[in-house]
């Protein structure tokens, strides 16, 4: 095989290599995968909350704000979490936990026949709206050292519904607490300040125009 034939073979090989390389580059441009602006993996079926601080803001509100829209019927469903240890009917038996009829407004550890823990007996006070809400939210945190194994109910609206139901199971239901007024933002004063600053240049323009008109008035007298 002479040199001419070798040159042809080498030329074909180079041409094929260039074609493959060009095709690879073109394919990379056409089928380049897009990159998400949000880093991380998307998990199907899981919603991402737009405002992660919403739960914290809700928890910071007093229970009175949720009692205004509380539903005793939903609270009755919440009470199923308590029914394994407590009865709610008037004169109901004491089981693993005390009977809860008329609990709102009652003294803490008021049932003489129940063996309360020393922590609960020494707590004192009455079961008001706030006190019972804190207890239901986390018995261990509210009265450390008590015997109750219930983990608690974290959602304020669920607690409010349960409190409304407990309050209905009483000879003397307590009135709902007043909802605290929301403080108004002081930002409303800004437009008034802006109006005052706009009025100042206008007053200056009127004062500057007054001397120019004075000679004309003098000429008419």
C-alpha cells in the first residue's frame, strides 16, 4: 500500500473523529439539563411551607384568640385521646386519671378520692383557660414530676376545641376570655409626615410669589 492510500485512510479517520466530536458538542447544547434555582431534592407528596415562621407566630398567640372560633364538636373528637384514662360524665368513675366533669374553674387536685402526684398536689391554683391549655399542651413541662404520660396537644386550635368541649361538660361553664386587642402599627403616621414635608415647599413658593405681586397692587391705588 503506497503513501497515497495511507493518507486517504488517515484523512477518513480524522474526518470521522471530528464528526463524532462535533456531534457530541452539538448534542450537549441541545439536551443540556436545566438546573433548578432551588438547591436540594424534590420529594413527591411533600408540601413545602411558604412561611416556616407561621407555626411559631401561631403558637405565640394567647389561647383566647383560638377560643373565639373553637368548636366543641371537634373538641369532643379530641377528647378521644383522653378517654383511655378519664371519664367526662357527671359523677363518672375515677380511673387511671380523675373524672374531668367541671374541670374548668376547679381547683387543681380537687378530687379527694384520686391519688394525685406530689407535684400536682403542690402546684395549687385553679384550672383556668390558660392553665389548662398549658397543661394539655405539655403536662410534663407545665408541672414537672407529675405521673401523666400523655405527650400533649401542640396545635392551639385543637387545644381550644378541646377546652370548649370540656367547658360544656359542667354545671357552671366559664365565660370565654376576652380576645386581646392587636396593637396598631405606627407606620400609619408616615403619610402625615410626608404631607407636612410636601406642604412646606408649597408655602415657600407662595411666600416668594407675594412680593412680585405687590407692585401691581400699588399701581391700582
